[in-house]
């Protein structure tokens, strides 16, 4: 059966025992359930994953309502919070206010918006990494915080300064402005192959609000060292999607090449496993 209550992201961040909230990317409720089963404390409703699940590029093609539907359906299935990747906030300042109203009303407790110009392009795609002015984006953050109706909504301000090539100092300057505008946390993104750039940021950061990272291109940074660096949350943003692509490709090719499914049966989930994830027995009890 669907969940009726779950902790807010703020409460998870404040209450985590090991000091770092670990967040897994997903593009549907099933992915979220598997992340929760593995022990993750939150799920990232990734715009890359959601777009890819539609066979579309992560380039502001889907609407706010389409992303909201995925995030809300995922949250209803889980007992851990969903953090929604809201790209640039789906438009201007009033669009950001509308976004907060709608996501909050749907039971989401955390949103993340980035300081790129609309339409944005995925951070690891070539070209198109154009930033909004720090002043304008700070106004978006301020408006988002004013628009929320309750204390639980958690607004993460994501800077793409280092993605766009502006460097650490620009990222620091922007994040200070966003924190002062009311951001509950800042997400600092880098596409370098080591975490050196992130450490340089942390050396200059006064921790006026928590720091979130997405170690896609520097995967060898261990969680123990991330904790020691003072980071509050780490998002493994697209590994579920990439694993799905590999697994489905391998399975489908094997079935087609062999003419039957015997070669894959031992490596794929059983139907009973799927039923368990669906909570099929609990639903059937409602008929009794």
C-alpha cells in the first residue's frame, strides 16, 4: 500500500546519525523503493533520469507538471523523503513561487534549483552552460522561501559556476549570496575528475548553510572522507539510470540472441520479488 506519512528532508538532515545524508537518484517510484531498500536516507528525483525515461534529453523539455507528477508518485510510495531536481525553477521568479506552492501541496519537502539560464542543458553536455546573474538567482531563492507555507520546505540553491568554467571564487561568491537570500543549503557542482575543486570551495566556505555535492565525475571519494570534509549530503544522481541501461541492454540482447530466457533467469529478479516491492499482499488484504 502507498505510504501516508514520511519524514521531511529537513528532519532527516538534522537527525542523521553519521553526519551525511546519502541520496540516490531515481526516475520513478520503483527506483525509489530500491534505493530505500538499499539504505539510502533520501531519493533524488533526477531531471536527467526523468527525461531519459521519456527518451528525451535533459534540456528543459518537460514541464513542471510532468516532473511534479513523477516526484509526487515516488514520494507516495516511500517512507524516506524525495528531493526534487527542479532545474532552473521552470521560468522566472513567479514561476519559482508557483513551483514551491505546487510541490509543497503535493507533499514534497525539498526542492533544488540551479543558477543557469532557462532553458538549461545537462551539466555534462557540451555547450549551453550559461548562468543567470547572481542577483537574479538570489531573488529566486528569496522568493522561494517567502512562498512556502510551512517550515519544512527545504530549498537547495545549486551553483553551476564551476561547471561553466568560472571557478571556485565565483562559486563561493554566488553561494554566499544564495545563503544570505535564505537558501537552506547550497549544492556545489563540478565536472572535474577529482574532488580537489570541491575541497578548494570548502576551504573558502564559512558553512553559513549546509553543502551538498554530486560526485558523478569523481566517484572515488569515499563517504567517510566526504563526512570529514564537512559535507552534509551527497547525491548519487544518475547511477540507477545507468545501471538500468546496462542491465536491460544485456538482458534483452541475451533473450533475443538465445531465443529463450534461460540464460538470464538466475540474474534477474523473480516475479515474487516484484510482488514484494509492490506490497501486493497488503493490497490483497483490503479485499478480505
